[in-house]
C-alpha cells in the first residue's frame, strides 16, 4: 500500500512539473501552416512552403483568424512577445505583422515590422512593446497600463506589405517570402532605439559649399513623391538648383517618399529605408495629409512623428541631419485642416532641437483662393506648386549657410 501511495505521489509530482514547464514554455500557434485557414488579398498569393510553412507571393497581404481554447487563452498573460521564422528570395523586404480587434466600433490595430534579407531562414521576434500603435489614441499601447491587453488582439493576424508602392510611387516588384513556426514567446527583449544626436544642418551645407559629395533624401507622402507631376517634383528641381547655385555636381537628391503614406507607414519601412549601402547626409521630412484623412488627432500625429524621428536617428547611427518641414495646406476644403499638424511639427522641432522649414508659411498667406493655381486637386501641388516648394526650400537652405 505504501509503495502504491509513493508511486501515486511520484506521478502527481511528475505531472505537476510537466504542467509547470508547459506554462513556462513558448506556445506555437496551432495549424499555422494550414493553407485553407489563410485568406489572401490586395494581390497576395499563398502556396505551400518547404518546411510545413506557407509561401507568400507579394506585394499583398494574407490574413487569418485563430481560435483558442479557454486554457490557451488563460496563458496569454505569460507571454512577452511573438516570433516566427522567415526566408526571403535574396532581396531586402519589409514585412509587417498586424494584430487587431474591434473596440467601441473602431478597429484597434498594432503592427510590428520585420526586415527580411537574403535567402536563408532567419528568426524574427518582437516584444509587445515593439508593436506600433495604429489606434486613434497615442497612449493606447499594446499590453501596457491604459492600453489593450494582448488577449484582446491575438485572434486576427495579418502578414504582408503596409504599402503596395515604393519610393517615388514606383510599384513594388513581386517577390516571395516563406513563413514558419509562429509562436508566442515567454520571454522577448524589447527593441531599444538609440537617440543619437544628428549632425547640424550647417555642417551639411558647408560640405555642399566645399564641393564635397552630399546625399539628400526627401521623405514623405504623395506630395513629395510627385503624384501628378512625375520628374517635375520638388526634390528633382531642388537637386538641379543646388548643383547650379553651389557649382557642385556631387549633390544628389533622392526621392524616397511613397504615395498614400502615413507616419505609421514610414515607421514600418524606416529600417529598410535607412540601412543598407548608403547613409544620407540630410533627410527632409514632410507629411501629415494622410494622417489627417485617417482622423488621427494631433497628439497621435506628434507621438508618431516623434517615433519616426527616433527610428531615422537610430538606423542612421546619428550620421544624418533631420530637417522637419511643416505639413502644407491643401486646396479647397482642405485648406485649413492641416494647420494644427503644422503647429505640431514646429513644436516638435523646437523640443528636439531640430531644424524646421516652415513650408506652410509659404502657402498659407496666399489664402484659400490664392493657393488654387498651385494645386492639381485638394491635396497635390501641380508643377507650379512644386516649383514654389523647391524654390522655398532652396532659399531656406542657403539662408542657413
């Protein structure tokens, strides 16, 4: 009888240990590779991969809804992040993972970007704090006090591209990425962005004046990308103006803006945009029209812009001067809607000690009727408008020499 009792106690102890280790272990998302569970859209295509994985042909998106048992759901609080394995096709591709739910008739979404490079399998992970808040409240951070618990959003997953366009409104070429082994992590170290102080604008301008090689990135949305004007966009005009005025053919101005981009999109793509074979000496940053269209309050816009600046500073290791430019007015009904965003950019530049070109101050005094000849629609300047943008930015830069 004692032997049986001892044996029973031993099995209970062993079972307890197994249960405890199970609670402490990472949790694979069941049936991750089941093709019939995924729904492809926005041009994405899904096929079976090589290692119980899924192969996504992009650009596009795939989405699925997971279901959990009560026991699995009770464990959500044990996890600090998520991971998966990915294999690319040799290029450099930014993939995003979004988790979302509905709250008070609004969608609450959180996105984590991952840079996939080369052809080998790589492990990607993100802590919950690494997910970018896409909701309407800047303080609604995933799994943080005052925010959304992880258990509320671990149902609907989206993988793919945040934007279907790339720099200067070029279409993303098609490519393949393979995914496998998605799981919740018991431990996940959050990513910390260094806030390296950037070089001064004057130091960059002096390099131009000395005839040295200078690379400028113009970043933003469809306005900077040149929607409707193509190669007559202001970054192209600015390069020619600077080269001629400073007699320096070593000045290059590149357009890395993307049509339709919001601040969240540029945050997602920041690692790919600012790492690689070259580092710009100067980046100009002007956006906000699409954030306002998405009804983001100025507090959210400020927090999002602040994070974008942090990411640019981090990925360029403090080697790039960041020049903020205020959001410009639109035409017609959008003439005054950007004013508080312009104020936000001015305030942010002052707080962070960054240079700021008040582009809005060029357009706003023209008045609602006076700006119409400079716009092709309510959002996009025409060629005359881009000439005004280029000449205004040129005067600002030369005025800081």
